[in-house]
């Protein structure tokens, strides 16, 4: 059972295009591409003339100033970092995809001193979590159950609703520390 009202839990407000921005930088993963297409339908395609679109997956069927498809998320994140290093004042950042992807891309933006409140985000796709084991510090992607077995140290971890922006991960805590082997059966909580 998750604790409701945890203040660190990410909130995704949607991509809502900032028509006053001088440039638009999109980092999209999987179903996150649909969020961009929804915005094109909502406000028209004019903003694409000043847009850079980086994505993992098939490029969207639009015409933007610059479009690039990465083979993997880590490759896209490297390119995003370079784009942010070279970004000029007035560039708006948009992130859409799974929670794990958004968190990792957000971390890169925060490392470039972009205020997290100014980044437009929209969750699309799986709700599987990226979880850090608080015991061994290992990070496991695509966690769908709680508890789950840490891929790094083998402990049975309860997935908490506490999110670390610094780590771009939720926290996992040993559920049977006092009586090893008594962890309840895993339940799919993040399909």
C-alpha cells in the first residue's frame, strides 16, 4: 500500500506548448511522442519551425527544424545534455514518456541549472518505476511490483512513494529486515 500525499511524488502537468518561447526542445520516449502530436492538433504546427525533437522510437510524422531518433535512452540523454549546454535563453524544454525516462531527463536539466518548475512534462506509457535500493544504492529500472527483489543485493524491497529528484528514482526499503524470508508475495502495482 502506498502512502498518499507524499510531497516528493512527481506531478506531470502536460506538455502545453509555450507559444512565447523562442525555441522548443522536446525529449520524447515511446508513447511520449503522442503527447507532441496531441499538441500539434491542439495549437497547430507553427511552433515546430523552431523546435528540436529528440526521441527514442519512431520519429513523429511532423516537420520540425531538427529531428533525431536515438537507438536507446542513454544515447538520447547524452544528446539532450549537449543540446541543453548549447541552448540559448528563451528555450523551453518538454519531456514526455515513462516516469523513469522523464526523471532521468529532468535530472540532466537540473544539472544544467534549469528550474524544474519551468520544464513541461507529460507522463505517457507504463507506470513502472525506477527504484533505488536504500541499502546497496543500486538502481533497478522498470519495477512493476512491490515488494520486488533488488537486482544488485537481493534484498526484498518495499517500493515507497518517496521520489528523489537528485537520483531520478523512487526509494526501495527492505521489507523483511527483521525477519528475512517473511516478505509478502509481490503485487503488480505499477503496470
